[in-house]
C-alpha cells in the first residue's frame, strides 16, 4: 500500500473523477485508475464504482475514505511538527536568552549555570536584568524578559500580593529548589567553630550586605523583622565586603550559601554557617502562562535545577 495510491483514491472520492485527479498530477487517467485498483487488490475489496459519469464510493470505499482521511491528517501534522523541529534544531543553538533575576542569583546560580551551559551552546547570547523580586515579576509580565529567576524568603512576602500581581500579568511560578539562610563569618572567628548560628547570637553584630541600588530588598525587611540592632553596611563592591568580613569581623547574610562558595562575588577566607531558625527560602522560575518558553530557555532552566541538586 503506497501513499500515492491512498492520495489518488481520496482525491477521486472527493471530486468524483479520475480524469480530474490525473490532470492535477500530470498523469494519464489509466495510471490513476491502475493505482486505485492496486489499492483495492491489497485491501481485498472494491472501493469505487467506475462509470462514464465518473466514480462513486462503495460502502467499503466510504469507510476507507474516513480512515484514510484521518491518516492523511495525522501524517500532515507529523510532517509539520518534524519540519518545525528540524528548523529549531538548526537555529536554536544560536538564539538568545533574556531573563530577569535577583542579584543574589545573578552572581551565583545563574552565573554558575551559564558556565556549564556555554560549552554546549557557545553561540547563545545572554541578556540578564538584575532587579528585586517585584521587578522580576513585572519584567516577565510585560514581555521584557522571557522568564525570571527569583529567590525569596517566603515569610517576608505577602502571598496575596504575589498572587494578585501574578494574576495581573498572567504568570505562573515553578519552584526549582529550596535553600537555607547562611551567615558568612571570618574563618578565624569564634563563631566559625559552631555548626550553626542562632539569630539571637548575632543581633548586635555588625553586618555587611552585598547589594545593588535595588530598593525594597529582602534584607531591610529581614533585619526589621528580627530586630537587628548592629551597624549595617551595604555595598556592591566584593573587595570592600571581603575587607569588612575578613579584617573588621563583620557578618554577611547569604540566601543561597553553597552556590556562593565559588561565585565571583564571595570573598575567600569566609566560613559559611547555616542559620538555626527554620527560615524557608524558595528558588523558582516565573514565566507567562500564554507563551511557551524557547527550547534554549528550557535547557537552561534544567541546568539551574541540576546546579541546585549538586
């Protein structure tokens, strides 16, 4: 059973004329008739009734028309899907990834994932917007970025406010991992000898916060909630952060500790200790409900998931 036999049969059934089918394909009428006859032989039943007025379908022919019609539709769908996949396979490796993320993740999870990603897709171009959680949400919602990567302390956010903004922009959030809050201390500090640190032990200690000019940062809410009374310094200069921690015995809070141990922002000679309190931190991806992600974006998100599992 050959595809052209089925094709000629379906077309003859539709128009009622083998001659018309022959003209369409630059064939002779006997050639079309022979093809349909061979199909009938293979199926073991007559599909058409030939006459001077054209062709009409037998009962078996009408059933065959239904089944072959469904098969043809499925084949066309498959061919279209394969053509699109082939097109993507040729071009997607030279695409771009536009994402928005918080500062902590830009210099840790995203940075490390990019290092693993580039050898596989060296022609990919990254465009990264660093901002706070609410601006990540807005950037994705307004179509300025394809997706967003966020890291939040859940108890500091209003769930109702988050849901309201997500509904407004038609977004969904997918959790890709969780982390513990860590405190970075000077390696030779007495605190560095502990297995964990309770917040009450450091409420009056001086803090340095790695930060950008981003407003509404989680740090301010966190310090207010737990009544920190020590001196607080904010900086976006890693060298200055390192100086304060290593030489002046400042502490530094880190949302995702193990990811920062080898990041470009984190200073050497600093010990990371988990906070004893069960503070829940979620890392997730924001995307639009009405728009699928590009294949490159999907691969990069899987790369981030792998990083969080290591």
